[in-house]
C-alpha cells in the first residue's frame, strides 16, 4: 500500500522545505508530546506527520481502531500540517519483521512527500527506535528524537529489550544528530560518543490560560481542596503515594486511562473510597475543566529506568494551570530547578508536601509565578529550539 491523492485537501499550502516527523503516537490518540510538537513546528515550517505503522489486521483485532486503516491516505490536518497513516504487514514491531516494516515506511514517506509536491525535505525527525526510515526522501538532515529510555521501558511498551537496543543504536548511528527529551537519556547517548541536544518536552500553555473560567465537569463531586493526577494510570505509578494522600482524607481526583493489569485489587480499593474519584480518560479539550477542580497536581512516579529516562508532561501542565505540584525525585524534575515543584518520594513525606501546598495553592502571586515559569517551557519554545538546531546543521 502507498498513499494516493484522495483525502488530501487542496488548500494552497507551501510544502517546500518540508520536515517529515515520524511520530511515536497516532495523531488521533490522546494528545501527548508528538501532537503538541507537530502543531507548533508547523507554525515555523511545513510538516508531514507520519503516524506509527498500523497492521492491516488492526480492523479485525481492534474494531474501534479501524478508522486508522480507513484513513490511510495523505490528508491535511491544519495549515502547513499534513498526515499519513502507514498500513503495513501484520506484527510490524516483531523482531525479524522490523526491516520489512521499515521498507514499507520508507515507501510511504517517499510517496507522501511526492504527493505534497515538496521539492526539498529539510529534515526527517524520527521518534521510532525500531524502524529504519532515514534516507527515504533525500532529506538534508536526519534527526533521531530519543523521547524516552525505550530499552529501560521495553517491558512496559511491549518490546523485546535486546532487539530494541540493537535497533535503536543502529538508527541513532544513521542520524546526523540526536535530540533527547530527558537529561538521563542525553547523558546515555553522550557516553556513547554521540552529539546530543537536550530539548525536553513542553506545555501547551495557551490551553490553560483560562482554566479557572472553564466549565466544571459534571462527573466530579468532591469537597475542596482537591489533589489531582492527570495522566496514564499504569505500572509507572507508585500507588502508595496516592494512597497516602487519600489516607489523610484529602479529596483525590484521578483523570486518565488505566491499564487493567495495574494493581487490580489496590487500585479498585482506592477508587471506592468516598474521597476519591476516577473519571477515566478524557479528551485534551476537556482537561481545563478538570484542572479547574484541582488545587495541587501530583506526579507520583516510582523509581524505574523508564521513569528516570522520561519527562512527564503533567509537571509543566499543572504549572501552566497555576497549580501547585508535588513530584517524586525524577531527574527531569530536578532539571527544572525551581522551588515551584515540591519533591518527595516516600508516602508520608509526599503527603506532607501535598498538605503544605494545599494551604497556599491558590494564592494569586504563586499562581502567577507558576504560569510564568511554564510559559518559558512552552511547546512553541521547544519547536523553535528544534527548528533552529536543524537550520544550524543544514548550514554547516
């Protein structure tokens, strides 16, 4: 399969000097780093967003995702931002098949670039640690974006760690330079002798400017003040930290999808408490209403290689909403180097920090300082830094 002309709007965008972004997340999924980054980058340069490959068996195995396959053609998402969803052979990430997947992906990228009429591709940015895609469209610069410690999180992500390690190192070797989203990941690649630029994840600051005027959600009935967690609920979470907060009678709001295999007994017991409310996954556009309810946001990540090599979006999002933040002692949190984030990693000290912040959570001066700090870490700033790094290397 390869993309054809159907589904692409005819608006007169200029696709020259295109950046091809091979994203780790499907554009239609929950809005995370990739979508934010692409939308901001498209304000600077035209972008082709390439979804992760989808198996041709997806409609049979997961009917709710059949739309991915039905919409596999090149289409325009917004001014300067086009998208293609590659449909490939079954089991695209299985060891032994990633090379075949890579061949399909390179064909998709070439065809999509041709369809857009781009006469020059300034860069291919790949966030794929297992699929070789560089060289598909004679790009000026190949950039590998190391978003996480993928090898450390292989079990959580459902990958073979050894195979992923070999693949990632080979893909990184084919890139002109690397961008790391976390200081630990940056140090890992520097120790391997690679040129690395540290560009952490950012925040969609504009989405939370008017959070206190957002309509309150109808599915939350909790007495204030409220402690909140917004994000995926899975094995990255240290449930004992949330339990410690709830044990003190604090209202606790949990927003996000839950991995059913994560702590089935303990989690179920936690959300059955009268002072705890879990509302499940919510669309990004609905989040301001939930942030309005929250006084202190928490980042209760446990100590693991994957967590140490990550950069939680939620830390900056809480600050962008003017909320207090309590986080475990993650390298990314320390890198922010601000007194606006309280740090504790054990249950009782974590709950102590939450209690302390709740007393001053909505002080106007503190809320202003938090928002100003987050504004310096916006996705717009991150996209600009990324683009400038590409231009600098093109000029060499």
